[in-house]
C-alpha cells in the first residue's frame, strides 16, 4: 500500500490511510460480491 513512501507529517499519513479505506470500502469491486463493492 505505502511501501517505500515517506510521509512528512502525521496528518499526511492519516489522510492517505483514510483515502485508502474509503476506496477499499466504496470503490473496489469484488468478484465474490458479483461485481459490487463491500458497502453495496
């Protein structure tokens, strides 16, 4: 996910993690869920 990336501040890291969590739960398509995201 963020291997090799350096964040300058805690807030920068926190924002990146929050964006990834949103993507993971709302945008990512799962084949096991018949093409739906986990939230759907």
